[in-house]
């Protein structure tokens, strides 16, 4: 089995693959204060809950956008499973040309998503990843990583509203019944959710206009993709497992 580890600013997502099939998925908090030993204990307990022995895990791959957590993740693999994990970074074989001015600036998760999406669509595409930041990554019809857009994530935007407007309460981020709210809670939820849908559609439409690809698939992933996707007029598909799938593909290309 292959253990894929996606380290984000808010959560660490772990996927366990049996061949090409994702059989288990776990999500834990990204805590910079937790040691490699603690992470190793947590991961082995999670696997034990699913009746997976440490000896069943034969390989691992890590993509991290949190530098202080990269080495603890590699160390946890050593301690829990007794081998070295593959790291998504400079020198890894992606099968994708990076057209960014400085390829080292592109986050590992963005490359992983681009690889997975192109493997699926084999054409021009945009990946919208709803994470701590919301990223829009563009791949050319020839399979080149072209570049993208980075915007504040929906939770970051909402937290700024809650903290800077003294009379506005903290509300749950969810779709209200109507766009025009009849109370403060619903009005705020409408502004957060539908305002973000407008941001997504506006950026996607501008990217499509600028790139002028003959056709362009738009796929969303990340924590809030399931909520924003159905409300968007530009997002065509939601793939919750896109990043983990990309990690599996990269592992196959490098072993």
C-alpha cells in the first residue's frame, strides 16, 4: 500500500492507496508544535482503526506547503514504517513542464493538482483548490503548468470580517436560503458564500478569456469545493481526492 501525505496550512490529509484505489483517507490538524513521534503515533493509530498494519505500507510520498512540518512528516514515515518517503519538490519527475518564471516558487500542492487533473482531462484546464488560500492553476492543452492565481481563502475572508466589524457576529459558513438576507446572520452568509462564488466565476472567466484555449475544463477540489461548486456557473466538476490522486501518480512516475 502507498501512503500519500498532503500537508496544508490548516489540515494534513493522508490517503492510503491499494494500487490505484484510494481505500482510506484521514484528516488531522496541522500543528507545528507536534513532534514526529507524536505524528507517528497518531498515524499508526489511525491505520490500526482500519485494521491496516504498518507492515502493509510499502511506500510514502509527501507534498508540503508548510516548511516546518516537512521534516516531521519525513521523520514520522521513518519511525512508523522504516523507510524514506518521496518528497514533492525540485528534482522530482512530474512529466509536466513548469512555465512559471521561477518554478521553485510553485507550491507542491499546485503541481500535484495540475498533474492529476491533466491525467484525467488531457486538455486545457483550470484547477480551483479551496484551501487556506484559494488557488487557480492553469494547464495548457499540451500539459504545461502555465501559472495561476492565489486569492485569500473563504475562511480567511470571513475571519477578517468577523474580527474587523465589531457589531457583526461570527456565523457558520453555509449557503443561506436566499441571496437577500432578512437578518444579519443570513445577510452575512449570503455575502460570504455568494460573494465568493462571484470571485471564483469572475476569475475563471478572465482566465479562460486570456488563455483562449479551444476548450477548458474547470475542476474544483479542497474543503469547501462541495459547497461552492454547485453554485458556480464555471466549475464543471468537483474532485475531493484530486491532490491525493496526484501524489499517487507522482509516486508511480518516480519509483
